[in-house]
């Protein structure tokens, strides 16, 4: 019950797909469609909206915010790929990684592809976007989503990221990696309490997820030209978040954390305050975690 009411009160977010339109055009279209534009939000309270009101988000420039029950599934802007239905927090990883147009990028665990399409928009469809997923069905859904979003710079592969060879010539120019691996999903407020009565089993599941997440992170850092890797989960547990990042930094002294968005209201747990967290209470979104790792200058690639 508690969980259901939380999701009923969460604002609805959409990300404007700049491969197809601009924020200004999307706002104009929505105004003509009966929505009432309240301008740019400047405080968290501005995201509490009624009925047909909407605002531009205060942290993410391409995100529009609507009242909790707004449904876009049948809306023209969604069907035409002009907007992507994506929670605000899940727009952070691609936004923070910010790969320039022309760069080579890996989306390691990509399906159903909301973050992939966000990366492509930031890259203006220029460069190469290698996207992997283990699940063929989710990858098929992803193809449809990317087609609708007008993404053309991607190369999809139904492949285990842990088996992708970092030394393959194909990936020799990869400088950016987005890693959003499978997690407990404990931050998704719409998933009604999914912890079982068996606490031992839950702990075992978390331990196994955390070890998978750490392996993915370590693997990502092995790409020879890597500059930056963004790690994210929709989990609220430090075991899948700060603990994974801490272990990874210990094992990879050539990398450090980049301090993220000074204005963001919720930080990673001490001492990893460079990282961001998100929650219904502090950021009015689902629960989320993001860390950005970058190679020390001087460390790593000897060819530069
Ligand atoms: N980034 C996606 C998005 O924004 O739409 C969501 C990714 S979801 C949290 C995690 C994905 O990782 C799942 O689709 C799952 O099939 C995939 N996955 C799990 N293990 C994997 C592996 N070893 N290699 C590649 N993908 C994997």
C-alpha cells in the first residue's frame, strides 16, 4: 500500500529526444495540445504539479515534468519518438557521461535501450555506439525503440558483455562506457515490495548481483582507450552501489571518481559523496545511484 501511494505521487517525466525535435518545439506542441506550461522549475517543490500543468526540470535540461497520473503511451509525441518515457534519475548516466559527437561508446547492458537512445542523442548520431545485451527478447524490443527514436549510430549485439574482448581492434577507440547492469530493482517504487520472507535468500541474491556488477565494472575498465565510465543501478542498497564502486577503485588505482552535479540534492553514502543517489523524498524520482569513474591523467594508455 505504502509503495503504491508513493508511485501515485511521483511526477511523470519525459525526456525530449533531440534527434527528432527540440525542447521548444515539444513545449509548443504540448501547449497546443491542452497542457499548461509553467516554465522552468527552480525548486524541488515546483515538480509538484496539478492536472495539465508541466515544467522544465531543474537539473536536466531536456526533461519535462508532468503531474503524477499523466499518461503518454497513446500520445503523438511518444508514438513519433519525439519524447522518451524515462524517469528523471535514469536520465543521469548518459547526461553525465556526455560522450562528444564522433566518439566511440559502449553501452554494456543496454536493453531496452532508453539510455542508449539518450547517448545517441548526445552524440548527435555521430560516432559509434556499441550496445550489448544478453537477452535476445529485450534486444528485439530495443531495436523497435531505437528505430522510433531515430537512432542510427548503434551496433547491437546479443552478447555477454563479460565476454566482449577489450583488446579487439573494433573497440580500440572506445573512450566512454555506460554500465547499467542488472540489479535488485529495489529503487523502483512501482515494484511492490519484492523482498521475500526469506532474508537469507535475499542476501544471497544481493551478494551474487554485487559480484556480477563488480565483474562488469572491472571488465569495463580494461578497454585500453577508456577515459570515463558511468556506473548506475536502480537499487537503494549500498551493497550494489557504494560497496561495488569502492571495491572497484581499490582494484583499479588508475581510476578515480568524478564529483557530480554540485546542485543535486542527494549524494552517495560517505565517503563516496562524489556519487549521486536519487529517491522519492529527496529528488522526487525512483531510487537510483550513479558513479562516474575517470582515468587519472598519466595512468593507463602509453600510446597517447
Ligand atoms: N540500460 C537499460 C536502459 O536504460 O534501457 C536497462 C538495462 S537493465 C537494468 C540490465 C540489462 O542487462 C538487462 O537487459 C539484462 O538482460 C542485461 N544483462 C544482464 N547480464 C548481462 C551480461 N552479462 N552482458 C550483457 N547484458 C547483460
